[in-house]
C-alpha cells in the first residue's frame, strides 16, 4: 500500500470517528426538539416510552445512542419515524401513515372508572378522534377502545412499564376467557379496582402486582378491561 493510500485511509478513519462522536449529540438534539414540539419533558417522555431515568438522561443530553427496542418506543411516543430520530435521515413523520385527507378516524370515548359497575360504564364524558392507522401502529388495534384515567399505580415486573395514578390509558373490555399471560388488566373485587398483570405461571409477588388464574372468578378478581397503552405509549 502506498503512503498516499495510508494517509487517505487515516483521514477516512478520523472522519468516521468524528461522525460516531457527533451521532449521540445529534440524536439528543432531535429528541429534545421533537419533545418540545409535542409538549413533553425528559421525565414524562421516559415514562411514556418505558425508559429508565438514567438511560433517558443519557439520550436526552446527547451522551449516548439507544438500542432498537428503546428507539421504537421513543419514536412511537414522539410520533416520528425511527430512522429520522436515530440518524436524521428520511422523512420526519408520516412515512408509514396515509395522507390526512385519506385517513380513517376512530372516535374513542373517555369513561370515568369510578362509574363502572356490574351493569356498565355509565355515559362517556367526551370523545377524542384518533387516526385508525396510528392506533394500529401504536397499539396493534383500533377497535372497541376507550380511554380511562387510572385511580392507582402499577409496578411492572422489570420497572419498564410502570403506570401511575392519573395516567390516561387506552383500554378494551376483556372477559375471563380472553385473558392471556402478561396482560395488564384493571380488575374489580369487592367494589374496588386494581391494576395488575395476569400471570399463568406462579411467580413471586414482590416483582409487582400479579393475579393468578386461581384468583380469577365471579366472587374473586373480575377482569374489567385490558390496558393497551398510555396515551403515547404501548404497553
């Protein structure tokens, strides 16, 4: 290899290293800018996306890039394309959504959990329009959803899907026969409500609130609705 080739190679190596150093800073800048556009701060975005505080701080301050699992959670929460968020390439939003004028919309009602009884949910307090394609992308479903505000906290097993009193979440009614392992559910027992995960296999309760199959029944815990996600985060 000639001396000129070696020098050229070194220049390219230095350029790549410089780009690698700049990438986290540029990622953090895009993250902060988009969060400002949708009106969320670092802590709130971390909650929506299920990112722990220390990791979120590193992303927010441009100190590190995130892995693919957190990238898609963050892009969903911010309603932007993952490729743009991580690299700045491609369209910022809308690449996988149809044009607004061609979109189908779903009117999602909001119910007060305190009005839920054995016979129904009461009257909806208001309705909010959501694009069906966005609901499908964010939650995996767009049918029979409604919104509620949680009345209590929920601690997830790994701490990455915690829910808090006051969070607004998408839910759908669920029967005992539809329960599957891992579903996060709002349960009723003795006129009180509880958020807990349904677990088929026996596990220690110290990792979070869990309801086992033998505890489910008309005279025990009755499933009211399955939680699909916060207003900006899939569960």
